[in-house]
């Protein structure tokens, strides 16, 4: 045994050296790709390489495990290359943030040789889905566009059924893909259809609202509303790729833009003081928007990675949401989601952090007060799916960039 342990120790030492060499080579390739404007990913080469390498193994049990090992190494290598190409830190290699990239969606998403169902809604300018469809010419075997009525009220079982019917009628099978082009409603609904049709199709997301670009498009949560309860039926289904083109925000109504920004303020307040300063000091939001999206996604990605199935830490993303959801529900459509979250944050921020949050919300015309009775909000919070008994866990911020979890009795909530 001692001898085998020594052998493993030596091999681990050699592997560490090989890893260093491999990453040094990957770095050089990344610099070359950056210079030539080439994408990080080359799926055809990866597939060929994995097949070739695994072919060296006669033992099937080892072959499958070596394939997993190689995929892990490739994924780490791609993240590393993305970091080099995109500068500083980047959320993840499968999230592309690039202005004006919509027309190259086909290449950047890396879709090849499958049927594609583009799902969008009637409020998203039709040219966005058409541009993505055009970019898929010569890559996808067939491209279909399915459009449903815009709005949260469409995130229901009938619209979901409509997408499934379109997939059946189009003869979609397991190897085919779904691409969402739109805001969080489209992403959640198309993602859920992709997660469940034939037990899962490949899913790609091209978010076009600020909220979906900096929040809902990553993390793999897909859902529809049912029996009057938001997001009650859903699945975790990670997108293969997310393509963010902030140029699409130019057609988004200002109110929607500000509402999406509330989620960035949330992320910044709990986890990134530098991002908070950028939002606080910005004099031209569209000039800073890619950086705001990038840093928000880094915060979200880190949380999702640490807690993919929302078992604990991911609750930090609920800062402002406990009361925010209740305000949204009680106001019956008067407030957009981000507007309700904006007001919700103020209940759980203290001292200087609260003053700064209040100021930044005012700067972006986000509401900071409402006239809903505390009793109404308490009753709604008690019904919230996250409440277990009378006690709920809330996220509190007393210093920008950090947070604590606190268990409170709903009746004791200072609202
Ligand atoms: N999955 C998650 O992790 C997650 C996280 C947060 C929110 N969500 C969900 O996201 C949804 C809200 O998303 P949303 O705020 O993006 O709303 P939305 O999808 O309803 O979009 C808002 C409106 O903007 C329109 N629109 C979209 N892109 C546009 C563009 N570029 N130009 C002009 N109009 C455009 C839409 O048609 C819609 O009318 C909710 O259902 C919420 O539950 C999901």
C-alpha cells in the first residue's frame, strides 16, 4: 500500500508539472486567438481530440472516465483562455459578452448540424430573432421561429404547451436545440421546454433585457408560473451558451432598463463594492453597461457555482426579494420586478450602506416607497415558498460589498 501511495504521489507531482506546461501552451494559443479574433471554443476539434485520446484505452471503464477527465481539463483551459482574451476576470467561457454580436450568433454559439427552434415573444423586436436565424444559415439543418404573446402572464402552461407542440410538429429530436431570444420570460419558458422535451434538448440563451443579461440567463433555473404561483413548476437546465449583445438594450424602454439595473445594484450591494461605485458614479450608463453586466455575472456565477441547486448560499441573490416579491404581488402589476426588489432592499440595508443604496435607486428613478400595508406584506411573505413556518432567512447589508444571513420571525419583520 505504502508503495502505491508513493506512486500516486509521484504521478500527482508529474501531473502538476504537466498541468503547468499545458496551461502555458493554452495561454499562448489564447493570445494568438485574441490577435486573430478567433473564438475560444472549437467544438469539432475538442470532440475529435477526446475521441482520439480515449481510443488509447482498451478498458471501457477507464475510457469513459478519461473522457470525463479530459472534458474537465478542456473546460478549465477554456475558462483560462477566456480570462486572457476578455481581460481581467470573465464569468465563464460559455458566456459571451460582445457588443454587436447578434449577427454572429450562429458561429459564437457554436451550433452545428442540428435543427434549431428560436423562441421569442411579441414584445422583442422581431429583427433580433430574424438576425439570429440568418446567422444560423449553413450551420443549422432547419431554423424555426416560435413567437408567443409578451408578458409575465404568458409564462404559463398553455404557452409552454405551444412551444412543445411546435417542437413535435417540427420533428425535433434529442440532438436538436432551442435558442431563447428575449427577456427573462422567454428564457425561463423556452429553457423549461428545452429541459423537458425528450428529457432535454440543448439550450442556448440570447437575452435581450438588462435583467436577463445580467441575471436570469445564467444559473440554469427555468420555470413557468402555475395556479397563480410564480415559477412553481420548473427544472434546472444549464444553457450550453449565453450570448449577450448589449446593443439590443437600445430598444428596451428606459423603465425596463432601470428595473434590470436594480438586480445589478443588488449584486453589487452584497458582493462587489467596486461594481456599486461604477453604478453610483456612471454618467453614461450605456457606456458602462458591458462592465456592469460582466461584473454582475461574475457575482452570480460564483454563487451559482458554489450552490448550483439553491441549498443555501444562493439565497444571497434574494437580497431585497423577500419583501420585493410581496410588494410585486400586492401591487398587482403596478411595479416591475426590479422596482419591487429596489424597495425590498431598503428594508434590509443599514447605516451608510442604506443611504448609498437609497441614493443610487433615486438616481435611476427606481421607487423607494409604497403604500401597501405591512400586514398585507407579512401575509404574502408567509405564503412565499421560501418561508418555512414563521421563520425566514433574510439577507442583510450593513456595508456595501458584504452581507449576512439572519433568521427572523415574519411577525418581527420591520416592514
Ligand atoms: N431564471 C432566473 O434565474 C430568473 C431570475 C430573475 C428573473 N427571472 C424571471 O425573469 C422574468 C422577467 O424578465 P424580464 O424583466 O426580462 O421581463 P420580460 O421577459 O417580460 O421582458 C420585458 C418586456 O420587454 C420586452 N423586450 C425584451 N427585450 C426587448 C428589447 N431588446 N427591446 C424592446 N423590448 C424588449 C419583452 O417583450 C417584454 O414585454 C420573470 O418571469 C422572472 O421570474 C428568472
